[in-house]
C-alpha cells in the first residue's frame, strides 16, 4: 500500500480555503458598500414620505407630496461652493421645467440653514421657486439629502425617478433631469447620476 503525500494535499486544501475566504470577503465588502450607499444616497424607486414644511415666504409646502405629476427637490446649503457653482443651471432647470411641464411639476428648494441666512442667499441668486429652510437632520435623511447639491425628481406615486448628486454645471445634466420626467421607466444609467466636485 502506497502512502499519499500529506503535505502537498494539505497545502492544496489550504490554498483552496484561502481562495474561498478571499472571494467571500470581497462579496461581503461589496454588500457592505451597497448597503451603505443605499442608506445614505437616494436611489431609483426609493419611496419618500410627504413632509410638511414652510416656505421662506410663509407658504405651506409639502416635501415629497406631489400635487401634479412630478416634484423636483433641490437640496443645498448657502456655504456649499458646489451649490453656488450650480446656481445658474438650477435657475435654468426651473425655467425649463416651467416651460416643458407647467403646472404638472413643482420645484422646491430645500436649504439646510436657518431661514434668515437662507432668505438672503435665495434673494441674491434669484431663485424664483419656493424654498424651505430645513435644518432638521431627520427630515434630510428621509430624503437622503445630507450631501449637497442634490436634485431629486419624485413621481406622483411618491417614488424617486431620478437623482443627481454633485455640481450641476452643464445643460446635459439639466437634460437628464428633464428626460427622467418624459419617460415612464428611465434607463438605469439615467436614474442616478453623480458628478464629482
């Protein structure tokens, strides 16, 4: 009877075990990253609640409460330089929304600041859409609006149709936001965009 060499077999089994553990580790990291992204960033199909807010002009607003076909929420802070760089395209977006959809869409700015500081910023930059001062972290997290600038397009069913996180500085980005409202099922690549500062 011939003896099998145990050392090479044990080495092969060890290598196989290391490979399996490495694959499992990679899968767990991927799942962890996906979960962290899902918990902190808006995503296509995410349900948003209707949250009452007060506009800077004293009007009653509802964030996530779509009164027409769509609601566009623009999250920003006055101190954010990327938000400041986005101002011209945000104003262009508001104009294009009004031209293309009229009463079927409502755009609301959501400023993470006290009303007094926000009012000066809104006046200085000529926002002609309603703006609410929301400094409550819980409300911002409901919409995953802690990272700014952020644009969310919400459909009549209260679900996110499109999100754009980061500077809005091209008409192509404005076009992708408008395109999300023109189709019932936007392509996956157009449902969530993120530009780097």
